[in-house]
């Protein structure tokens, strides 16, 4: 009788240990795969075309396409300039980490500078150069705003990578929200 209880206990212990090992393995797998998915290639500027390497690019820019988007742009070349932006970014009260989701698509021939200006002409943000094929998922405002909504304009400057001259500027209305 005693021998049978010990073998049942050993079997139960073996099953519990096996299940614990499986759970730990799954947790490690999930953490490690999320780690690589969350870590963008922001420091990998080597995949950019040679004409954009060595320039003083926006340090927070990430190389690649904006996650969750598909390349829908069909016109490319020096006569066209495309962009993508969240027209309703939301910022924390301290102005940090707003979901701007701005992209300079890889089909563009020019660098891009983003400027955000409120309707009362207060410039609240200016980026560094974004090379084609780079994006910014979030930014921090460079000027403090009180909680509320602010009609604003996003200005996109197309910059020639050869001489860093602004070729043209286009704009898009946005609404900046600062949380309570």
C-alpha cells in the first residue's frame, strides 16, 4: 500500500514539474519574441541608401515602414513627395510621448522635416531629417501645452539630400490633444 502511494506521488510530482517547465518555456518564448518585435531597427541606418548615410538624421527615427501600414504610394521621383501622419495625436500632460506616427515613405527622393505649429503660431515641435524609409512612432512636444485640444498644422519640408536645401513645403491639418 505504501509503495503504491509513493509511486502515485512521484508520478504527480513528475507531471507538475513537466507542466511547470512547459509554462516557463512558453513564457520565455513569448518574452523573447516580443522583445525582438518591440525593439525597432532605430540604430540600423546602414540599410538606408548611401546618399542618406552620414547625414545628421533624426536620432529617434526608425528605419523601415510604419508598422501596421501597407505601402500604398504609387508615385515616386523628384516631382512627388508623400508622407503619412496621425492627424489626431494624443500627448501626456507633460507633453511627452505623443503618438505622431509620421513616416517618410521609401518611395520619396527627399529628406523630410516635420514641424508642428498650433493655430496661434506656436511651434511645438521640429524634427531632424527623416530619410526616405524612416518613421517616428512618437515624439515629445518641445513646448508645453495645457491639457486640451489644439487645432494645429503639420508642415512637411522636402529637403534635397545633396545640398540640404528645402525644395518645397506641404501641410496637413492636425488636432493635438494633451491629456489631463
